[in-house]
C-alpha cells in the first residue's frame, strides 16, 4: 500500500515530467477562461506584446522579428525550412535524433536537396566533418541544427556550429524547440537566420502556437520560396505587418495564455532564472536516480537540463509499463524512450516543477521500485 499521497499541480492535475506539453501554472490556465475577438484591438495588443517580447529572449530585438505560426512546434519548423530554403537551395541536415530526421523528411517532401551528417543519439555532431562537408560542397546553402535534441536530451554545440557556418558563408536554421527560454542563445554572437520554437516548452505556455524568430534581412529575401500557403512565413509576416491580424484564425486562447506565461518567465529572471531552476531540477533528479541504481545515457558535459534519458535496468523485475502506470497513479507522468542506441526512458525537468516536486518524484519512484521488487542493480552500457 502506498504511503505517499498522489502528487498534483496546484490545479489538482498530475505533474508532467515530460518535454512538453508540460505542467503550467494556475494563472496560465486561468488566462484561457475568457473569450477574445481575433480582430479586436485588445487581442491584437496582446499578440503584439507577445511577438515583440520573443526576440528579446535571444538578444535580437533590433535585428529579428517574430512570425507566429498556428500549430505545434513542427508546424513552425516546417514553415522555417520551406520558407527560408529556396527551390535551388541545399541543406546540410545535422541529425542525432528524431527531430533532425523529421527535418530531413520535411525537406524531402518539399523537394529540397539535402546532405546529411548523422551521429548517434548520444553523440554531438562532428565539427570537423561539418567543416569538411561545407568545404567540399559549394551547393550547400543552409545548415539545419537542433539546439537540444529531445530524443536523448543532448545539448548540441550550436555556438561552434554557427561559427563554422558563418566562416563558410552559409546560413544557419535552428530548431530551438526544447531549448528556447532555458538555454542561452545570443544572436549578437551566434549568426542564425531563423529560430523555431513553440508556446508549450520552456516559456511554459500551452500547445497550439509555433513561432519563428527571423533575421529581418533574411526574411525579406524569402518571398516566393514557400511550398504551401498556410506555412508561408513571408506572407504571414506581411499580413500581420499590414493589418495586425493573422491571415487565418489564430489560436486566441493559446496566445493569451502565452502572454501570461511570458510575464511569469520574466518575473522568474528570464533565461537565467528559468534555466537555473531547470538545472537544479535536473541535478536533483539525476543524483537521486543514480542513487536508486539508474544510469544516465549522456555524459554530464552533453546533458541539457531539459529532459534526462535513463537506461533501462537489467533487473528482470523492472517492467517499464508497470513503473510508468504506478507513477501515474501517484501523480507523476514520465516519458517513454525514443532511442535506437539503448533501451531507455526519459524524465523531464521543465514546466512548473520545482525542487520539492523532483524530491517527491524520487520518493515515489523509490516506493514503486520497492513494490516491484527491483534490486536496484545498475544497468550495463549497451
């Protein structure tokens, strides 16, 4: 019989130890209880405030503009790739997980040429190989990279990648979905044409809005590139600039909640404050899980404080689905693995989660493992 009371957010929902959608604050949820007219001045002012706030997070307020895109983060990534890469362009796609692979598929469907540099999910891109590929193929116009690859939780060296791309005179497109708002990114130092992210990650809003932070001069060059009407960032930006309104119905409640989430993000201290809390969460989680006998997939220098991948223990008493279900019954939702290099599962550190929540999770995991009869034997490397 469980001795631990089920965990819950301040609204009574289970805590989501996932990479998004994630646990949001009561005030973010509360922002969605009202109705707004999409063409009303009050909503337009809220949307404008959101769009103007986002480039400041990457120190790009004077040189970058936000173009919103209705839909999940992948909508924003596809909009970025199919707007910024011209029909005659070629993209060097850096892959070390599912999201790099998804970008390649997007480009293939759009009929854009690609070159792939792929490393294992627990290994960063090889900078020397990127240098070699860029040196040997003058046709490569763009490089696509993922800042934090959610498949494993690895933090890719985007600063070094950006320096290489700039040295070769090419353009960088960045999927910052799981990193934006938590990992520092200074566009005064990192040359990047576009950064894709979404409302339901480290800013701690709800799903439904993607956005691309675009270098103004680069966006101006993209007219006519898009392969679809809906995902045309150039056209979307032009319409919003002219009318203040989206071309098609915006996710109004999501945007109003995102506005509230951005205010809470700033109150917490922006990237430094939010990223610092996540780093504390990750440290508590990692130390505690290791004490229970689990091994992390990534070396500490590669681990981002967003989501941590743990190897499955070899103890035959450990059955992941039983572990997952028992944790959920007690108020914690974790994440299955997505790797090919190792049997694994993942636990997120982001959202409206704090040190007390991570410690409560560890107490609960210890209880569940004991009930399962797991002998706390460390896993062997694959």
